[in-house]
C-alpha cells in the first residue's frame, strides 16, 4: 500500500510541476555542417560574365575574388556554400572578397560545363568538386593548383578550419 501512495504522490507532483522553459542551446564553435546548404550553382548563369564582374568589383573595392567551381549535387560544394551563407562567414567574406559560384555540371561523368573558367586561371582539369580559386583583382590565381583542387572534402572540414583559411589567406 505504501508504494501505491508513493506512486500517486509522484504522479501528482509531476502533473503540478510547470514545464521547463525552453532555453536556446549554444552550438559549439567547432561544429561541422550545422547550416543550411543553399542552391547557388546555377547552370543558366553566364559564368564568364559573373567572374569578370567580380574581378571589376574587387579591383574597385581593393578585395580578392573567390571563384568556387561546384555543383548542387555535390555535398562538399553545397556544404562550403552553406558556411559562406552564415552570418559569421558573410561578414568576413564581405570585407575581403567578391565570391562567385560557378556551376561545373558533372565533370566526373563527362557532363561538364564552364571548365574554360578553370583553364583561364591555370587549372587544367576539374576532377573533383568544388575547386576553389582565390584571385587577385587582376585575375592572377593566388592559391596553388593543389590547394584549389583540395576542397573536395569541404563538408567534412570544421567551421573554424574553413573560416581560418579564408580569414587568414596568404598567397602561395
């Protein structure tokens, strides 16, 4: 009989306790892919014109240009674009860079597009996505070919590692 009464008492206590107020949860700063992944690689864009416009704007503003050659089917391309869309990245990038997203189609399957842009800046072949080129306002590629092609693991890199790379970029 004691345990029945105890059970009833607990049930009543639970019923009368107000629900806890939901508190926002702070996300760790070293998080991975905790953002939306925008669809920014658009096949119908004039990619050469977009790059030329970014170079002109960079020259006028004293910035560099980031050309990201990727695809919406690629989780690494979308992951990097997702980080760039967050307030933390957007503020830093806006101060330093003009950013251009170039759709490359599916070069791995022979259905590529806009590869002439990569070749324009010294990247002979696009094997994986994304390819990330950092350019001077005069159109000189500032990162190595290996570095530009090395972003095929962008979605698995940490937020801080990606941020630090672009925030502290020095030409190679």
